[in-house]
């Protein structure tokens, strides 16, 4: 069922163009101006979160860095148009310089989401789920925010014990708590 949802929502998502100001309006209800926030560098047809960066100019921005498949993500400082980036094994850009920090907030990409249970379906590698699980086991206070669109909403996404709930999901229209 998850693979079928991935295929379907990759198709739906590719035609979605975001209006950054709508997301920023929702995001600013959750984060403080001086907070550190990890974003993701958009891959393929992921919603282009880079378009909200001008609205987050008082926040410290971080990008994820892959480790081994069984390890949580690390996060390093990112300054748009200044931080040198390189492609990782999945062809996703990540900082070359490793200035690691624990983000206060972490925006998580998704293909679709269940607003009631705050579960998401991603690409299936489990990197964000491992990271969320690890951060919670270490009692870090990072809040994980799904970044989606109302058209990506699904009722009752199937999940296992490895699938981690998000703290919030923001869309162009609302925040799911």
C-alpha cells in the first residue's frame, strides 16, 4: 500500500507550485525568529522549500547530511548562495563544511500525510524516521514539521513501529497539531 501511495503522490506532487507566503504564515505560528531550523534541499519534485528562505532571514538555517544508512541525519549550517554544497549518494546537495548543530525545528519532506495521526510517507529510506526516533531517545527538544500541501492529504496512512509521528504538519492552508 505504501508503494502505491508513493507512486500516486509523486505524480500529484509534481504539478504543485507553492506560494511561499502561505507556508511562512503557518510556519511563523510555530517557530520563533531566532530559532534554528533545518530544511531539506529539494529533490526531484519535492515542494521547493528554498522559496521560503527569504522569509526566514532571522533564523539559523541548517541542512541535513547523510551518514550510514543505519544512522540518524546530521545537520550543518547553511547560508544560501554562500555555503559550498556537494552531491551525496542520492544526488541531494548537502554542505561540504561540517558545522553540526542540533536544530530546534526540522522541516521534513513528504509525498503524502495523514493529518489525524501526523504520519507521512517519504521515499522509503527511513532517514528521517531514524533521526526522529534518535532525537527523541536522546531527549532533544527538536520539533519535526512535515512540509506538505493540502492536495497531499490522505486518511489512514499505514505505518509500522519504525514510522515516527511528526509534531506538526504545515500546508498552504493550515497547521495540523
